C-alpha cells in the first residue's frame, strides 16, 4: 500500500469495502444442480490427478524429465480445482455470497496462478515433444532432470510474480459504489471495473495478463508444432511419421481442451449473456484439470503399462497374503 502511495508521490486514502458479493447466475431456476454437478466433477478430478501422481512416484520407469512436467501438470490441476470448486460450492450451495475483501484477493490469486501454470505446463510439454521429434539424438543431453526442474521452478516463480503485481494494482483501487461481482469467483475483469478511481493500470494488465498466460504460450505451442510438422515431413516412411505423431496426441488433446474454451470466452465474452459466460468460464476452468489425467492414462503408452504393472503387483501381493492366511 505504502509502495503505491509513494510511487504516486501523494498520500491517497483508498476506500476498501468490508466484503464483495459474488452474484453468480442470474434468473436460472434449479441452478444448485449445476453446482452439485461441479462437486462430482471435482471429486473425480481429485481422485484421477492423485492417481496419476501416485503412478509417476511409484514407477521408477516414469522418473524421467518429461514426467516431471506431467507430475507438475497433475499437481497444478489438483491445486486448481481445489482452489476453485470448494469455494464456489461454499458461496452458492450454502449461500455465502459475501466474501471479505482480503479473502477475495486471495481467491483471485490462487485461481489465476493455477490457470496460468496450466498453460506454462503445456508449453514445457510442447518443447519436450519438439526436441524428442526434431532432435532425437540430442534429447537426453538437452532434456535433463535439472533442466525440467528449473523450468518448473522458473514457471511458478514467474506466474506468482505476475499475479502478485495484478493484485498489488487492485489494492490501489477505491470501491465507493457497487460491490457486486457479476461472476462465479473473484474475477479480475469484473473486480477492477467496480472501482471509482483511475483504473488505467488495471485496464492495461487486463490485456497484458491474457497475453502472458494465454496468447504467448499458444503462439509458442503452434510454432513448436510447425517445427515438428517440418521435421516429420523429412521422415521417409509413413509408419515413422505416424509413430512420432502418436507421441503428440495426448499433448494436442490437452492443448485443445485448455485453450479453445478460454479463447472463445475472451474473444466473444462481451457479446454473450453473463450466464453463458459464467457457464463457459466455469466449465473451462474445471473440465481440463479433470480430463487431463484421463487423456494421459488412455493415450500415453508408458502410463498404461505402469498402471498394468502396479495392478499386477497388487494382485500378486493379494494372492500371497491369502496363501499366508490359509496356511
């Protein structure tokens, strides 16, 4: 607070409300069933992502640089839904629409941090695929455990720093009129528009933040796949191309599930009904973390084999225990 005041060279009194009111859907009957549906989706997401992390930890064959990012993706997905869904259920199922000022900013911090980390995880996985297909002989040299750990650490540090700047800019706003946020969580865009003083820095960040967490990562991913396509065009056999492309199907599915709904919301958000915007945003926030583990289990051969091995070991141990009991 003092930092922003000194930066402006004046003493400014900010009017901060004791709480905000999250409105959610407007005029939709039986909307509680939608939130109950989100509750079941959340439970499945927790179980699925926990299972993926457990498989990666238990199988030594999956302790490779690539699966450091996959583990981080599963952790981010688990963290993302855990930060969002329980609070949404508390607000709308138990009618706790009033959220204190500091709690609202904390809620915003965790939601935006997880949303941003999901895109950066996809960027890291796209780079992994680029090196694996375009420079296979250099893969073990370039993609190391140390490199991937540094990518994960720098991604978290960058995201946390950017989101803290966004929140810092929100703390300089005065809210002297409405405190009703027309969204299902403490949305940055809806929040800063309620202010009655200069919102220019927040307006700039409302365009800069999507560019940093959405557009730049998407452009990078598209460029990597253009490079991959060029590398595949040099492969002489069709079987070789198909085999290499299969290693990208899981990642491409994750990219489509994550980016398409959010891009639609950002491009057409002003022209669609607030209720439709909330549905699209909530589903695009909750579904990717839920579908990601399913896609990786179904489309990644290494995880399939690991699951089979772990199930066989469990069956064998169960049989041995029964034999001991019988004896």
